[in-house]
C-alpha cells in the first residue's frame, strides 16, 4: 500500500506548490492524476518518488517512510519508454510528445505490461481520454496551491471503447470536474451547476 499522508511543499521563494495531499493507492491500482497548470502534479510525483522532500507530511510504502529514491519506486518523466517493473511506477506525461495514434498504441502496450505483474501505477497526464483509458481512479487536482479537488472512479471494462456512451459519460464528468476545479463552472437558472462553454479547453 502506498500512502500519501498530508504532504505539503513550499519552495524557498515562498511558492506553496502542494497543500495537504492525502491518498491511499492500493497494490495494483492505476491512479491517474489530472489538473490545470500549477496544481503541483509533477511536484507530487517527485515527493512520492523520494526525489524531493515534502515540507510537511510523509509518503509511506508498505510501512516504510520514503525520504530518498527507493528501488521499488520507479519514475518516468515525459519519455515514451518503459522500465523494469518496480512495485510502484510513476509516469509524468510519458506520451505527451507523441501523435494520437502512437499515444493510443503505447497506452495499450502499457496496460498489457501492467497486466503481467500488476504494479501500482500513478500517471500524470493532461489528456482526459488517456486518463479514462488507463485509470481505475482519476484524481482531479486544484491549483494554487495544489490539492485534491475530486476523485472519480473509472470501472469501465478493459479494453475500453473510446467511442462508447459509457466512456463519453466519464469523459464529460472529468471535464466538468476540471472546469469546477478552475472555478469555471456556471450556475444555471434552475440552480444547477454545469461546465462553462468551451470547458474542454481546461489546460
């Protein structure tokens, strides 16, 4: 079990990047983290990996507090390559520089590799469809400072059909949460909350 216990991060220049992030990630779970610029997604991954020390709180893997890089936690930063299988693998926009076809192919390849040994995956992405293709759970973060805004379970059967009504329903839910996290939601005349027009352009 990976436990992130109320971690915060304030840089020497006074910028508060993370504030009170708490989450439990079960063995074999795929957690996808999504959010607008400035919400601390990469900072959180660095803290989990042991590459950076949080100002408050702690990261615990199977009862051990992570204070430095650990052999059972691997991390990939914006590179389309896969590494030997640690217990926890952190991926920060691993397919961001690729075209849509290649991204989809590597997403499927990643899931095939994951299915062999079921490591815990934490994936940061700006791509909503990628989040839904991969995730068991999607965590939407809110910026300035970064904190958890909403968690959305994604229990669609795999392999996931990007053209299905169920996929589209989850996509609309994630986009609405992203808009609300950036305070771009609007209140309708009947008092209901909906995403603002053009809400898909949240990044």
